[in-house]
């Protein structure tokens, strides 16, 4: 932005104030054009032990990033595992470091299928890293461990019924792998309550643009594998095979480095 220096001799400090205002306005405009800095990378996960619960970290270009803590299946964060690299897609936050790592929030972590024996780092606990953590009480986990229906709502869905979409998101190059049981149960429940005439399963093949400019693309057959798995799971749960339809998009979705994890998905459309 060009700033004309006219009348600077007569206005003195007032010109400086005006100039600063213009510069602040320009910087705010640039901030609106540039979203929060992101980091998308594939690297080995690192376990940092603490006196309470282990932290999961990953290093990229000499910087350590905090991913989350080890917990049970009921937690929102699903940690990676050693022996495999992890795909990290996150936004750099301004929160204080945790376990020595820059906090990425939100962050999506996806263990890569290929084994990597170099990914085996476990750091011993040190006093300066303390992670607040309240262990859950004894007994079964609060997470859904099996493909089971959730509690039905008190008020049933009333006609006229509407079509509804359910989206399942995946780890890179993987299928459901025992997860998403709660969401699949919601699909079955909705199919039964509205007397669905058609269930359309659309599976996509994803891609992720990394921060270094390279592109990670899922294997060509992953869309087909996901669609077939979802159809099989729904049929085994009681959905009639005659109303199941599958659509596969074999070409990878366009990646721009912003929430590319959403391209790794299957959409289930339930039509009354």
C-alpha cells in the first residue's frame, strides 16, 4: 500500500499518527487474507512420559509439536502408535507448550499403514512436564466398543421424514478399522425409524497437501474398499441389502492444505 507523505512539515506528529493508522488497517487486511498457520507433515510419533499420562508428540523441521495425551477409547483424541509414521494435519495455536511441544489445535493425526522401525522413541518422565489428567473410574470404558445401537431418543422422528446425511472420516489409506461404531448405529437407527427406501453410500479417495509442497494421495482402491465395508457393516446390522447403493469416486479429491482430512470420507445418505 502506497502512503503519500504530503503536508508532513505542517502536521508534524499528526502525520505519524495517520500513517500508523493506515499501516494497522493494511496489516489487519493481510491477516484476514492469511489464515492461521498450519502444519501438515508425516513424521515419527514420539512418546513423552510424565508422572500422570504419556504425551504424544512429533518432530518436524527441528520443532516439536504436541498432538495429545494417551487415554481410553472414549476420548476424542485417538493417539497414533509406535512403529509407524503419523500424518499430522493441524493449526498452530498460541497456547503454551505442552510436554515441550508447540500445540496444534485443532489437529488430526493419522497413523500411516506402512511399518517404520525407526519410529520407536519413548522419552522418560521429567518433573517439568506435568499433564493434568483425571483417570476414569473403574469399570467398562465410556467409549463404544462394539457395533451397538445408542439409546433411542424420547421423542420419535415424526413424518414427513427428511433425507439425512452421515459422514465418516478415516485415517489415511485405512477403512473403519473398528471405529465409528456409534455413528454407524445412528445410521441403522435412522433407517429403521423412517422406513428408509434407499441408502446411498458414497466413498471418496483423499489427498493431503503437505507443508513442504509435496502431495500425499491415498491408494487407488481405497474408495471401493470403504464403500464395500460400510455396505457390509450396515447389512450385518439389519439394513436390507436391496436398499443399499454404493458410489465410488476413484479420482483423489483436490488438496489445498486446509482441512484435507475431510476428503477421506464416506457419506451415507438415508432417504425415506
